[in-house]
C-alpha cells in the first residue's frame, strides 16, 4: 500500500513539473518585452520607457523629462497626454505633476489596436513644451508582438537620476568654422603709454592738512587730477625757481640771437648754441609743469594719465626726496598680449594677423579680433634662452577682467577658416594619451568612442575620426560617465526606483 501511495505522489510530481515547464516555455515564447524612446524637443529631452502594449491591458509609462536649459529634472508642471490612432481612436490622460522629480508615470489602457501618435503638452511656471512621439503600437494579441532577443550590450548605463545630480550636458555633433593655429605661451602686459610710475620732481613733506584727498589703491584717477600736495623744502623752492628762471633767460637770449641772426648780425654757430640751450631748458621746465601745479599748499603732483592706482609707496607725513617714486597708475582699457612663438614657427609669427588666448581663472577662450585688437609687431630678435620670438597683439579689455601680469595660453592663427566636425574641449577625456568622448545612444545609455583629433580653436577641437554629425555627445559630466563605465557601483546615485 505504501508503494502504491509513493507511485501516486511521484506521478503527481512529474505532472506538475512537466506542466510548469510547459507554461514557462510558453511565456518565454511570448514575452512582452519593452520599448524606450529618446527625443530632444524645443525645451526638453524626453526619455520614455514602456512595455509592449496589448489591448485591454493597463500600461505604465515612465516618462523622464529633462530641462535642456540646465539638464536638470523637470520638477513641476502639468502634463496633458493624448494618444491618437490612424483610425481615429483617442485616449487622453492628464498628470497634474511629476510622480517624483523628473518622472511622470501615467497608467494607460487602450481598447483599440493600431499605431498611435502620442502628443504631450507640458505646461508649468518655469517651462513649457510640446512633445510628439510617433509609432506607439498597440497589439490585439500576444502573437502579434515581435520576439525580442536578449543581447549583451556593451553600452554604459548612466541613469537620469544620476545625470540630474551633477553638472551634466550633451550637445549634437556638428561642423564648426575653425582656424588652424600654433600654440604658444604668453603674458599680459600694459601698454607703455598707459602705465606710469609717478615720481616727485621736488623734495618736501606730505602734510596731513594739505592731503585730505589722499589716493586709495584701486581708485580711478583722471588725467590732470591732483594726487598729492607736497609742501616743499627751501632747497626745493629755490631749485624750481631756478629751473623757471633758466628757462625764461634762455628764451629771452634765443629770441635776441634769432633777431640778430635774421639781420645777419650773428653767426650760425651762435644761433645754434642759443637755440639748443633754449630747447633743453624749455624741455626741463615743461616737464616740471606737466607734473606739478603751483597751489597755496605748495606743489600739487598731478596724474599724467587716466587709470587706476595700483601701488602707493608713500604715506602721510613722509619726507619726500626729488626723484622718489610715489604711485603707480595703470590704464587697463587697452592691453598687450606678448606671445612667445617657437623659432621654428617664425613664418607663422610673421604672417599671423590674429590670435586667441586663455587666461588663468577664466574658462572662455578670447579672440584678439573679437576684442577689437590687432597684431602690432614681431620682435626682430630671438630669445636665446627659450628659442622663441615675441609677437605683440593689442586688444581692448572690457570690464577690466583681464589683469596685467597674467600668464596666457596662446593660439596664433595660421590659415584660413574652414568648416570641420568639432566638439567642445570639455567633451574630450584624455586617457593614457588617447582622446575619447562619450556618445549618448539613448537617454540612459552611452558608448565610449576613441577619437582622432586635430587642431583646436575657440574652445572647440577638430575631430577627424570617431564621431559622426548628428550624434549626441556628453559635454559636461563625461568624467562621471567614465567612472560609471569603469565601476558601475562608483557612479553617483542609486538608480531607478519606479
């Protein structure tokens, strides 16, 4: 009897196993599979995931919306969704707000099979957009659903939730108008006529009572305005008086000799001596008058140029000596870029008419021509120490953001403008001497590409191999995508929580 019971249990077990096996195989043959769509619109990027759709089934759509202005999640806004089939069947649903930041999760049921066009209207305080997705297919039976094969993908997964947490952006690969260039080092220097070290032509004292408007470092000074009032010493007064007296005497003597020379009553040599003496004393006197004004407080030292006070070497109560440096004034409205070109590229330096440069602390590449500048000279001598030839470019300095003394990375232009496939410099990752970039294949899937690059210009790098026009590459956050490829668990974020 026990044996009979054992046989019965065994038969039932075999039946159940076979039955389960048959059902599993049947389900595998007709697994529904899933779909994903990535699309860039006027204001948004949509990345949508949904399963294959059967008539009468409830279907959950995962709609990820990214604001293209900053590539952050859309956090508010009503989403009106309409599905319209070719036969005229319509399904509508409205989501008043995202289920969570960036993700709308509408549940939809279709009663009529066919191909639908999905229209989404996003309306919010900070963003609005119209999104049209075509070819949403609704099947009438499981048998109509195409079989999907599981293929191992080499794509890098970097989820929207991860992208939204970092400084991330993508850009479509296209052609840019670039100009070939020769790299060089450089520095920013002041124009000689816009740089002045003011020295005192007299000796004296800076008395507090006579200098209530003592200059401040960083303040703007107009040409001719008073910098200091120096109360002169007795010797200084006599020296200035002597310069003035010598000038007036030399002028009187020159006019007298000139009159005699015109009447042929004085020799040429005597006339030349009088003229030379007058001109030298006139230069000394005028030079003095250009630097000081006579006031009731003594001698006022005036600014020779418009500019900013960069350095003051004296203080109230100081004893001033004749010839002592008082203050440095710089006018940075126009500056000079000194580019040091390798001697082997002398011909480029000689023929170049434009250049661009980058300075420390400022990411944007600046073009001389765009700053109203020009090449002013090429040095006639070679720097023996580093085998370079200085080339000088003058340019305007809007908002005074470029500072004298800054070092610069310079690109001296040597050729015509040409259209070429190019990407922003920030899109390129240097890995062991190889240049690579990351292509966005889908909203959350990326592919690494090894690039063959050429010259750079204006923040873009020429790409000769590795990318095609129309592909979309990561321009910000490429390093984080690389980390996700190397070690998925090291990537930022915890993935989908749907």
